[in-house]
C-alpha cells in the first residue's frame, strides 16, 4: 500500500510538472493582439529585442517554478505523513516533555527544519535564475541571511498558531474550527500592526524619505486626498533587487507608505507622484479594511472545510496516514496540506478582487495626477525592470496576478477621461 501511494503521488506530481511546462513553453501565448501592435502596450515600442527575449524567458521560468513549487509542497506533506515521519516527530516530542507547549515547539522545529531542507533546492534555483537575469542583486550570503530570518519568523508565528490550534482541537473536538476562527481575527490584526515596525525592519532598513522636496509634494497629494500622513518612507532594496515597487503596509498609527530606493533612482518625479497617488487610492477606498473583511470570511470558510476534510480523512484513512486523531500533532502536515490546496483553489478569486482594487487605485492615481504620459511610462518602466510579460497567459494571470496585467493598466490609462 505504501509503495502504491508513493508511486501514484510522485507520478501525479511529474504529470503536473510536464503539463505546466508544455502549457507555458508551447501552448500559451503572451503576445499582444494584432490591433494593439505598435501602440504603447506593445513591448516592441519600449523594449529592445534582447529585453523582449529575456522577459519571455524569465517569465516562463518564474511561472514554471511557481506552478511546480506548490504541488511539490503538497507532495512533501503527503509523503511525510504516509512514511510515518510526522508520527516519529510527535513521539520524539512527547518523550521529551509532558508539557503541550514544549511538545509543540520540538515537533514544529523538527518539521520546520526538514521542510526547509526539502524546499531549499527550489528556493535556490529561483534565486539563481533571478540573479542570472539581473533581477536579484543579492549576494549568496545576504540571500541566506534572509532565508534564515524567514525560517525563524515563520517558526515563531507557526509556534503560536500551532500551540493554540492543537489545544483548541483537544478542548473542542469537532467544533475546534469556530474558536480558532474567532481567535485568528485579533491575531491577524495584531500581526498587521506590528509588521511595519517589528518584522519588516528585520530584512531591510527603513528611513524617512531623504528627498525632502519630493516628500513635500507627496504630502501635498496626501493632504489633497485628506490622508493624515506625516512621513513617506524609503527602503534600501537596491542591495537585493533591480525591480521597482512601492506599497502601503500596516494599520492605524503604524500604517506606512513605502518607496523602494530603486523606484526613487530609476523613475522621474512625475512617475513617482503617480505611484504615490495610486497608493493613496488604496487608503481612500479603504481597501485594507475590505482586505481584513475578506480575510475573516475566507479564514472561516477555510477552517470549516479543513475541519470537515481532516475529520473524514483521519476516520477513514488514519491508519495509512499514520494519524490516530485530528488533535494529534502528527496531523499538522495534513492540516497544512489541506489549507495549502484551499489557498491555491481560492487564489483565482482573491487575485480577481486584488486586481479590481489595484485598477481602482490606478484610476484614483489618474484622477489625482491626470498625467497619462507619466502613468504609461511608469508601467512600461515596471515591465522593463521586472522583465514581466505585458500580456501573460490566462492561467498565469488568474493564479498569480494580484495586479492587472500591464496591457490592462496601460489601456486603462490611454482610455482614461477625468470626471
């Protein structure tokens, strides 16, 4: 039985990988429609032939790595269950201490280490490709430093979650997902509050925008939008990447508008002001609160489904999965497997909502600046710096794109008429 399950799982993973490869490299098209060739959305009008070739190559490789990494994670969780590795970790943790909190820490550390080791090759391959295509500027030591920080940040977060979650499973048996859902809400808000001031600075240095003249103009836009902003922050991303970005993070008094230093170095003032107006659009349209509401709803649905699936699988296939009860720590890979599948299945919906909000923010940016030239140039520069496709394949768009495609964004700007 073990050999049969392992063989089927590995074959399924290989077939998924082959199907994705054939789709991305042979079936899916990414060229712009004929009637748009020669316009501002056509890469040939703002990229040279080598840049077009590199963007196609890099995008296909990056998308392939994403689509094989996700089922690779599922395969890992499945195999660690059926080979009894998770059960072995649980026994080791139980033999070390009788305290639930210590057992959780030991079990989770062992699972985290083996997960890090197993997934490291794909992470390293992704890093090397980004380096080869001049997207990443990180040295290996700096990249490894971020990987180690990631490990410990994720471990601490998961330790809190797992300790509470499995206590609830023991306490409430079949209805554990209800209190777990209710407790996830304040935990999520707390993490959003501390993210800008505690977690983000572990990876990069943040400081007030050095260009005070530019900051004055940005704050003038904020005042015009009735946004109580006192500072704009920049972050030193040039030591890690050549890509461009800006974002809003945090909530309440810890909310921050952040510009990458690469954005400040590579874009002109009008383009930066358009980007800032876009970010202010998220604030004005209260997207962060819609995001919180969406998170609450999806988490509740996800935990409800996860609880039902776990109960059924443990009841019917518990022996094969080496899991005696849902509340056993050895069931954690099963929990992570189910939630990962659900997150992937829900990504077309969450990405669609995100693309809608981003397009709304783009429109707000145009309302604020009314500068079509700067907006178009911004999107073209973002395409060039990130070697991204203007018109990605359909499956890539729905599963990966939280922003509208560059084709959609540039066309919106070209067709924009201020109200």
